[in-house]
C-alpha cells in the first residue's frame, strides 16, 4: 500500500541541514547515484552521502565541471550522462550495470525550471523531458541494480511547483496549447511526484521504496537562472539589494537546508518500511484538503501536497505513458 500522507514527527524541521539529518548514519558499503550532484542541493547531497561512507556516482553532462565542483567530495565518481539524450542514458546505465554493483540509493536531483520552450530530438517538451522522462528512463533501466541492493531507495526531486499544473495527458508537449514556462514546470514537477508513487508501488515487493521531495526555494543555485531579479524580489526571495532571503519556515532555505529532506528520504531509518509519499521540511507532508487549499496556495509556510500529485491512478497512467515515450 502507498504510505498515507501523514507527518511522522521526525524531530527535524525546515531549518535542519543535510549534515544534521545524516548524523550517526554509516553508509559504508552502500552505492549511491546522484543526478545533478555537481551543483546546488545535488552537490550538497553527494557531498554528505560521500562523507557518510557511500560510494557516490555523479552523472554529468559536463564531466570536467563536475569533477572540479566535487573537490569537497573526494572519491566521488563522475560519469557522462545527458538527460535529454536517451542514448547517453542507456550508455551510462550499461556501464554501471557492467560494474556488477548494487544500487542502494538513487537521488534524481537534476532539473531545469521555467525555461523558454525547447524540444529534444524526439520533439518532447524540454522540462518534461529533462525533469521527468530522463529520470524515468534512468531509473527503470537501473532497476536490476536497485533490486540487487535488497533494500534500495529512490528519491525524486519534486517541488511546490506542483501548484502550477497537473499532468495534461492530452497535450504533454504543448503541441496544441500555448507554452507557458511555469505551466510546463508545474507539469514536470507533478510528474516527478507521481513517478515516486508508482515506482514505490511497483518496487516495494522487491525492496525498492520511493519518495518525492520538495526541497524549498533556494535561489543561489542555477535552477532560477531563467527568472529575473524583479520576479524573485516580488516573490520575496530576494531583498531590495538582491540578496537571498533566508527564512526556512517560509521555505526560503540555504543549500544545506535544501538538501536535508533528500538526504533524510535516502537514508533515515525513520522511513524504513514506508514509501510512495511526498516529503518536505524533513518529514512526510500532509495532504492538502479542499478547505485548506486556499491557505496552502497563498502561503509557502503551509506544508502539504495536492491530491493530484499523489493520485495512484494518475501515477499508474503516467508510468504507462512514460514507458511508451522512452521505449
């Protein structure tokens, strides 16, 4: 059964850091793959997993840049991978599977946000293709290694951007409707959450549990490069001088705070036997009910996940569609 969206009372909170949530956990002998693991919260995730003893593999489109960025995670491996290139994904997976290693932790942290309209070689819309389909292909191809771990976790980076849109199964790639950057972003982030729901349902009998994560709003990463300063100031994310506002209770976090929920979902024994849930602030998020949806939509300090982002029927449908699109 999919785990209910009920907070556990983890003892951590919005201001907790990745280092704090992993304290005392030994990952010696564990193998982790972290996409996006050479910038922003992905880099912090890779760093703390490596510091806890895990073998960490970071797939990267720019291998040299990744190696330079990972200087504080000595021993981390870097391999080439482009989430918009299906052949690149398959080549990466073939190399990893050939190593014979099990895969205990897969953190799908890479992503793009509110970009101008782009399409991959297949004609797929760029945000959906990068944020969801690339990670879908990567995860499903790596499935044998996840099974071999005999207790694996998949962590998928979603976002409160789920509020912008659900998944439009009739026009996934904006071929009929007008393209809007945040609408496309919202669709891709809802897809990320739904993917965790169905991955968990399919994988739990084989020891694979999956979690979706809202990391918070972290403006000092490359994710917001397509947003202008005025928009970020209007959202309260930058002050009048253009400096990041730090207010974890309103989801405005540092990179170390932003990586905390990903690391918790990947490693915490508090989540043993659980899965298929959307998490934030280092806990499972409550479900947004109709009576509190207005408050949730109007205030970032109200935690929660929209029902459409954890709907099992939509999750199963998305899996089947994604399987065809990446065949």
